């Protein structure tokens, strides 16, 4: 399985990471709200209106 992950440029993971896969929900990150959606047989969706207050890194992780 592959998952999208979101982390701080020089710090912790915010969504999916550190051996944890999060349930879909809203996350308040870097001054904005991220909507993380994941359904069976559909692509993951991670969206936010922005702007963000810090640089973020989007990664693909394999579990």
C-alpha cells in the first residue's frame, strides 16, 4: 500500500508518517486546514486553501 504523507520541512510528520497511518479527517497545519480523504478503490485526496505559514513536504510512503 502507498500513502501520501505531509511533514514539516525540518520537523515532524503531520499526516501519515512515523509508522502511523491516519484516519481521514481535517487537520489544522501551518496556519490552514487540510482535508485528508481516503476511500476504498479511490485515490487519496489532500487539499487545503492556504496559504501556509511554513514550508511543507509531500511524500509518498510505502507500508
